[in-house]
């Protein structure tokens, strides 16, 4: 009981500090990207686009921040797996190595699933960048939209881009669920 309580308190503190560090890193990345975007010339900004800049500031920075608390898994997972296999070997003998063999045999499938998931993520990011870029252009030209009464077709285009992004998100989420 005492060991479980100490473990719970230690993990709580670890994740609190890890997520706090992740939040600070997210803010720092967003600030660096924003500073760089301000230093871009108009031509560079136009060629690069607003969508990727916003994506870097929000989505990519959030991904880095979410990964920070789990970086310890790089070393602790290997240690935990080694100890677990050793303990299973002590109890079950050579048959415990069958589980290890199955895990090793499944590595190529896991690599394939990861690569396929990355393709979905790429599609989602491209759709999101297109939508953010279009919405940014719309917001910059809102006076013209009002003047020429282009709200309905513009709104339809925003919805179409959002639906494309949502479809990509749904396919990615379904693949993640199945895998």
C-alpha cells in the first residue's frame, strides 16, 4: 500500500512538472515562430503562406509539448521490458521467451502502421493549412466580401475546406482506432 501511494505521488509530481515544462516549451516555440514570421518580408510570407505559420505556432508546438512528459519512456520502457521478461523467465522458464518473440515479430507491422498513420497526419495537415490560409485571406478581404455580397459562396468554400479537413481527420481517427 505504501509503495503504491509513493508511486502515485511520484508519478503525479513527474507528470505535473512534465506537462508544465511542455507548456513552457509550447509557448517558446510559438514565440520563436511568431518572431520569425514578423521578420519575413512580404514576398517570403506570401510564398510561405499563413496556414503553415499558424500550424507551426499551434499544432506542431502542441505536439512537441504533448511529447515532453513521455520522453522518459525512451529509457524506462526498455528497462521495464527487460525486468518483466527476466521475471517471467524466472517463473515460466523458456516459454516466457515466446512472448518476447511475438513482440519482436510484430515490430514490422508496428512500423508499417506508424508510417501509414504519418500519411494520414500529412493529409490532415495539408487540409488544415489550406483551410487556415483561405480563412486568413477571407478575413483580410472581409470588406470586399461585404461590398460585393460574396458571403454565401465564401462560406460554402470555407465549409468545403473544413469538410475536407474533417474527412481526413475521421479517416485518420478510424485508422488509429483500428490499429
